[in-house]
C-alpha cells in the first residue's frame, strides 16, 4: 500500500473510533406508522440481530470476493467497508480472520463515519482508496411501499433494503436485495434489484 493511502486509512480509522466514542450506538427508532412490532421492548434488538445475520452472510458471500477483486486490481490503495451499525461486528470479525497483508489495508466504518472522513480528507477520484458498502435501510418509509408492489407484504410488515456495491479501484456498481420484516423474521423477497429512487429515503 502506498504511504499516502496508508496515511489516509489511518486517519479514517482514527476518525471512526473518535466518532463512536463521542456518539454511543443507540437502537434505531421505529416509525409508529409502520410495522407491527413497535410495542415490544425487545423489538429493536430483534431487528438488529436479524440485520446482523443478513449482513454477516452477505459479507461472506459477496463482500469477501469483492474485496479480493479490489485488492488485486488496486494494490496500492486502502480499502474501506461501510455498513450499518448491526454489520460492524460481523465485518470486523471477518476482517480479523483475513490474511494479514489484506487485513492491514482494510477498515470497517458506518456510512456516516465514512462520509464524515471524506469531507475532512476528500478522495473523490479514489486515488487513495476503494470503498465497498453493504448496509440495510430499515424500515423503508411508508411512501416508498408502492415501488415494491410486485412483492406484496401485509400492512403490518416492513420492507428492508440491503444496499451493496463498490467504487474505486475498478469500475464500480451497485445493487440491492429486498426483505420483508414481520417483527420476528426477515424473509428474502428479491435479489439484485435496482431501486427506482437512489436519493434519500
């Protein structure tokens, strides 16, 4: 890894650590207008555990092959994995088991941490790093339900979207998988979908 890329990566790691220490992780708020599971106190932890399981499986099946490809195509650059809070532990454990030369080039962060660091140390042309993302948007806002009418779910169930892709190193790309969350089980509905609205929401 080039020295400049190593410096950028060290800064990213420090920034993520400081961010987490200053803002302890909290459960995601559950919108009252969706989902049948907003009453039980255990619901947020059930959702977080289900998301962690999805992200861990996705890290093995899609994430590691993607990282291997980027590492070979971009030998001088740093590699960043961004994920949602439930995925931090799964990705961290996986990275710790990788060969040392690859693990030394990697860090894992939330999307907010990554974007915050890129504001401080921009690398828009990806000269220093490549990024892989795998995170879950959950639940989708009610106004987006019509987008997925071809995958009908009960009104008491929420849509989750696993968004993944990569940029830098080689030509990037993005995709998504769709899940239904009924408050206790996440059920896969579709893989490799393209969301109609890529902007916020």
